[in-house]
C-alpha cells in the first residue's frame, strides 16, 4: 500500500525524567488515492459435508460476486482453492487435504469454472485442515499461487469449524509441524491479509472460532493429543490486518463475500498509531485505542490521536538516549509515521561505576588548570611540599620524576600516595602526608612511611568521568586537595582546604597513566 501520508508533529525529541509526563495530539493526514488499487484475492473454501448448503450458494452466486468486484474499477486478480482434512486421500472420505485449483488471474471465467466444480465430502471429526491450506497459500510472490509483488493480498476464507492444531509432519508429510503460530507468522511475513467468514454448524457453534480440541479425534494416532484454543479465526484475521465476520449463513454468504471484499478494496478498514522501538516503553496511552475506521479511499482524511508519554526509565550517571517511532498502521501495514528520540537525563548524584582498586602508577591531572601535581624540585625529598606544574613532556630523568605517584590501596579502602622515585637521602619511597591542621596554610608534605592516618587518603568519585576524584585526607573528611588560595594557574602549591560540604571543580583530579611510561 503506497499512501503519501503526513504526520504532525513530524518528529519527537523529548527529555523525560522518571515519572515526568508529556502529552501531544498527533494528526495524521491521509489524502485520497488516485491510484487504481491492485488486489489479489484468493477464495479458500471449506468443502467438507457440513458446508454443502453454503458451498452450493457460492457456486450459484460466484458470477455475481466477480461482476460486482469488477465494477469497482480496481485491478483485481482472483485465485481458487479448497481444503478438507487429513488423513487424505481416503476412499469414500477426503480425496485431499488441500487443493490449489487456480492461480491468481484476471480470467474470471476460469475462476468461476473452478468454484462451480467444488464438491463436498465427509470426514472423521469436526476440525479441519485449514492451517495446512493457509500454510500452502502463504508463499512469496512468483510462486505457484501467483501473488503479484506489488499487490494487496487477501485470502477470502470461509468455513464452519476450527482447525487442527498442530498439523504434524507425520500426517502432512511435510518436514515441519504447522501450528496457528507458524501459519500466522508466514501470512504476516508475506503481507497476506485474511478476510474470514465464519459459519456455524451443529458440531462447531462458533464456526472458525470454535474449540479445536473437544471434537478432534482424527489426528491423534499421528500427532498425539490435539492442541489449540478457541478464537483461531479471529486471531489470524486480526494478526494479518484482516477481519473475521461471524454468523455468516448460506443465505448471506454470497452478499457477504461481495460486500466485505469490496470494502477491502475501496476502504481502509482501520488506521491506528502504534509505538515501536526502544521508545515504546515510554508510551502511557494512545487514544483511540482501536484506531479509526473505516475510511474511504476516494476522500481526504485528517485523523487525530492523543498520545501520553511518561518517564519510565530511572536516571543513571549518564544521559541515556532511546530511539523508536510512532507508526501509522493501516489494515496491519505500516504506511508512515514519525521518529521518536527520548533522552533520560543523568542524575549528578549517581556516581559512575569505577574500578574497586586503582592501585598503580599515575599522574594526577588538575581538572581546572590542566596541570599536574608534582613534588617541588622534581626529585622527592622529606618535607617537600607539592605543587602544580606544566612541563611538557614531564622530566623523565630517573630520580627526578616527581610527576609520578603510586596509589596503594589499604584494607580500609583508603590509599597511600607514594612517590614513584625514591628519596635520594633515604633511598626509599616517600608518602604524601596531610598537615596536622588543614586549611589555607595546610601543606601536605612528603614523609617517610609511618602508621599515621595522616598518610591515608580517600578517593571520592566526582563528575561523570570514571577516572576523576576528589582526594580527601582520611583524618579530615571536610577537606580535599586543591590549590592555594584557589589560585588556578601553574606552579601553585597544593593544599588541603575545606570543601564546604561537597568538593568543587578545583578539587577535581584525574588519574592519568604516564604517557612517558617512566622514561
């Protein structure tokens, strides 16, 4: 189906936090079509004995049906087939389970001849082999059935009993079992709509929607216990974008075939708005739920849908983007729509997942200035303070690599901050130690290893960069390493000063691997 529809608004780009709502009216404009509809209609009849009166009526009235459809001005081809039941062939019962009698054709005389040749036969039980017939008909264009590639494909199916489920391979001699699910999937895949006309019989008062199990005995020795549930016809018709008409009789079957097939050709039976893709989970409701219909093809239409959106995805440490669409679906086929993008904004209070242990050699990059923390004078020594530096590349001379630090995780989760190079005086690594009194004059300094908690530091996750932390003295949780007097420039002393409840940007340090690799 090719319909140049318009959707307004043409796109959605929404931001929805959890439980946040948004409502919109989506207008769909469907212009009248000047294109001659191209339709393939395949008549599929249950020709078992309970259908004799109805079959006789169709044989007598098929000429009128073909004439009325021909007068619609559409390009319609017809095909013919009939189904009975398994086991088949059985002498005195069913000669076949399904017979494809004429491929799709514009030759209405040949179609009428095949319909009038139908003969009813009796079998063993109430359910029939329609799933086998539908499976055989649900083939791609260009096959034996003769579906045209660019046509609207319809099976006009009439019967008065449910179908055996499953039609197992032991009875059909196929390489697979046929079930309601499998035959529905094939019909949908080949874009074949099912117009089902359901008659009642004494053995199946609900016709095509009757219970397929209670009176199913003919397959048990081949397929085991019967399966399936009531409502087969309705489900298949709905899934394929077609329709089931219940309560058809021998007296009304001819006029029903003509009227319902004409409606399939001249009208759009239903237009609905369907959410698809990853954004479907955000749709709270679309009204009207059942969509709009029926719509004449020779008129312009503007229809509206009320769409309610709601945030259903909790925030995380980063923005999350979901993409999908609102699809305009006409008689089961997507004919247009609009793209939908929904962003779930991050929650800045949720830290990004980080490694449990960041022990190892690092440079500490100050996130505001882009400088790195270094021991004064390049070579670490006892009582040295640390400052920011921007020499590029850093000093790679052994013993002068004060820009490198080694984090060593302790059992309580805090870290020692160890110099990469050894002290030239003590021939051992030194450790950054917090001042006894932090503040503007509280200079952390390098000291020999001790058991003092002043040498323990806590890495506090900040920002959404998993490598960025505030470096807090374990002994002073209200303080973190920053720059003297908040002076954000090169060669400024690193001090421990108050965070006032939460680290600010100039407390942010990124752990960066040394690109010089210590050389």
